[in-house]
C-alpha cells in the first residue's frame, strides 16, 4: 500500500489487549524515550471494534499512551426492521452473544485484577 518495509514496525506476539498495549508502549519507548511525568507520551491511533473501544482505550492509556480512538466494525443491523425470523436462534446471534460475554469478562478482569 505504498509503505516501505523499513517503515513498518511490529510488536512480538501478544495474546490479549492488555499485553498489546504494554508491547506497543515498550516498542515506542525504545524508539523514542519519553517520560509520563513530562506529558510527552506518544499519541497512537487506536483502531479497534467500536464494541471493544472503551476497554482497549483504557488499557492503552494505562500503558502511558495518549489515545486517538478510531472505532470500526459497528455491530448494528442494516435493515432496521424486525421480522419473525429474528426471534429464531441463529449462528450469527450466538457469535454476537459470545463477543458480548467475552468483552464483559474482559472488563470484569480488568476491574478486579488490575
């Protein structure tokens, strides 16, 4: 997409958003040291699902970064009108329920553990 390979940096493997926030902060600190006391924390454009943005933003800010949120992947119905079929179980509804529970578990974990 027009970005040369030497301009792309990546973190090591991470397993969750909290690890990713810390890894990004560490990577940026190595490239350009900053002090959180001086108010010079780097700004990051945080691109994630709108559903996940509140928790992700908190974790990145806790890692010492200034966050510019850019929510994507809004989970809304395009039709706007309900039919009787909406009352029947579906794989997509189960997936949305799973996503909601995972996000709630993550928020609870962040609240209790951190």
